[in-house]
């Protein structure tokens, strides 16, 4: 049983074959990518495209899901979330620059 009392497995039945997949909590996805974008935001031209490719590859490699549609959707979500982290970094960087230039 999982921490919430539910069965910790996801069952998929296709063509009479039952396959059990581990249930994975993906609630950490958005904060992880926001943090990556924020921490590495100085190098946005590398980080954003890398996240769009590496994140879906990682999710497929650890068995979250598979398929082209999943990879494309995960790539776009990774790109968007990483870009938001980068934007926050760049905004703070710009504010610090303006504040120190006035002093």
C-alpha cells in the first residue's frame, strides 16, 4: 500500500495481457524544473533546450510513460517550466543591476 492507502501499482490491461507498472508521484516535476531554470538561468540558451530534451528522456527512462505524444508534451512542459525559472532569475538579476547602478 502507498502512503495514501491506495495500491501503489497501476495496472494496464491490453489484449488480455495484464501489465503492472509502479505508480510514481510526479508532483515534484514543476518545482524541479523551476529550480533548474532559476539556478542555471544565466545560461538560458543552453538550459531551456536541454531541459526540453532531457526531461522527457529521463521520464521515459525511469518508466513514467512512453511514446511520441508523451515525449512531446513532457518536452513542452519542461520548456515552459524551465523558462519561467529563467525569467524569475533574469528579473532578479535585472533588478540587482539597476539597484547597484544607481548607488
